[in-house]
């Protein structure tokens, strides 16, 4: 165990490094964040950013590109904050059950039109493009068009894009990319998806 | 066997497999989740779980083991939901600025006492032990004691533990471990921490 003095010295060294680090970082800029990888937490971490923004009283936009369960905790929550949250769910959109390519493409395009509008909306602090990577992966939208829309976003706006298999062009464009890696998963041990955790 | 009979037999076999599969996935169990790794999103994803729980009208407890900035979005947000959120921040606790080992240990212990109480509180759906891994890493609390408290938690309760360098004993105990891996980080390019994103 460290003695008290060693401990103090170690902390002082860490603090000095942190101070130097923070002093050099003064640019305020809207970030493009990508949450990808096979692990849990991609959408969930985007929701955490929504919670932070709401805590500061800032407005957010959320486009859900994959229509999932109807009664998710996040949807109920976001609907409750309708004065600060603009929520668009791909109504007729992509689900794992549909088999109609043309319908899926139309739905993806309609959701993207909402996203594009939000990217220039001066009242928004943060836009979440939830599961956008999935529709890109299925070629429902051209990646180049999405990249172009992100490049022309309002400079101060933060954008979070979630979903597995983020395309290379988005990773290239992003300021911050986090890959969620699965270490252990309870489904492997026969536990089903739990309310208030997975949805 | 006629085609129609073959078809029926095949469907029956598939149904039997499905039934077995689903029968084995019915356990409702409180999960122990660990968010670790050097990437962003560990605390943020825990906040996303809080948002989901609140969307379902479920109560949550949050213990922040590392006292950070005072005016974080999450703290303001959680304080606003005081009827559903029990929030404990290590008041005199560990920060990167303090240099007093004994004081840090006392603060960690006090926060842990709150956590221990929450782990058996029947009104809570989810408990977040934010940055617990950090205080364990600094030996402010014995890992064995934390593991013991988690083992004796209320069985239905979900617990999320965040922080880099999760100790092996916690990874062993957890149902789900997600490692957040940094792919790109804007700090490297001189952008400072942003309100509504990093705090």
C-alpha cells in the first residue's frame, strides 16, 4: 500500500498533467460522435448525453432510424419532455420483420429528411441519429449524402450517431468514436431482456 | 410421408426448438453491469439506463464516488427528479485535487455505506455506483467488501458500476461487462470538454 506521501506525490503529478492538458484545450466546437461496436451501450450512452443536455435546459432532437419495441423507457421519457425534445421515429420504417426493400428505403429517406432539418435547426444543442449506421449498412441511404449533410450542419451543434458497423467515411468524419466491446453478456446465460435496462 | 405431413413435422420440430429456447430465457434477474475501459461513455451509458428507468416510472439510486465539477448536467437533472432519484455525491470526497489519503478513505467509506443501503432498498429498480472502480483502484475500499455487498444485494435490483480499470473480481461477478474503447478523441485535437456532452 502507498504511504501517504507517495500518494500525495502521485496525485500531484497526475494533477499537473491534467492542468497542462486542459489549458491547451480551449476550442468550443460542435462534435460529431459515433458510438459503434458489438457491445451494449451505444444507444444508451446517447441517451445519457440527452439527459445531460436536458439537465442544462438545452434542446435535443432524436431520430430513431430503427423502429423497435413500442413501449420503450426512452420513448416514454422523451415524449414526456416534449418541450425540450423533438423525437422522430421511423413510423413505417425498418424493422427486422419487414421484407419490403422499397418501403424501407422510403422510410429511411423520410427519417433522414427530418435529421437533415434538425442538423441546421438553431434551437437544438444535440441531435441523436439513433441506429443510423444500421440503415447505412443496408444501403437504404447513400453514405456520401449523410456525410455531406453532417459537413453542412450548424457548427455549434453536437451530433451522436449510433449503431454497429459504422461506415469508414463516418469514422473518418467524426471527432470522437467510441467502440463498445462486449466482454460478458447475460443473454448467453439464459436471462431475457429486462425492462428499464435494455428497453 | 406426404409433403403436407413433412411440412407439419418440420414446423413442429422448429416450434419445439423455439419453445425450449424461450423457456430457458425467462429468468427475470437483477443484473450487475460493469462499464469500463479507456473510452468515453461509461458514466453516460449509466445515465442512459437511468433515463430508461425513469421513463418506466421506476426509482433509481445514484452514488457518485468521484466528486467532479459542481454544475454537471446530470446532477442538475437528477436533482430535478428527486421523487424518483436518490442521489448521493461524495461531498468531501475524492477529487483529483485533494491530497489527503485518510480523508479520501473516509469519504469513500461514507459513500459506500450509502451504496450498501441502496443495494437492499426494495423501492429501487436500479443503482448506479458511478466511478466506483476508481476508488477501488486507489485502494480506498477493499474490493472483497464491495463484492460481498453486491452478492447480498436484493436479487431483483439492477446495479451499474462505472470507471476505468474494473478489478478482476468485479468482472468475474458481473452479468454484463462492456468495455468502452477509444477510437478517436477530440481532446487530441485541442477541443475542450463541452457542456451538455462531457458534463
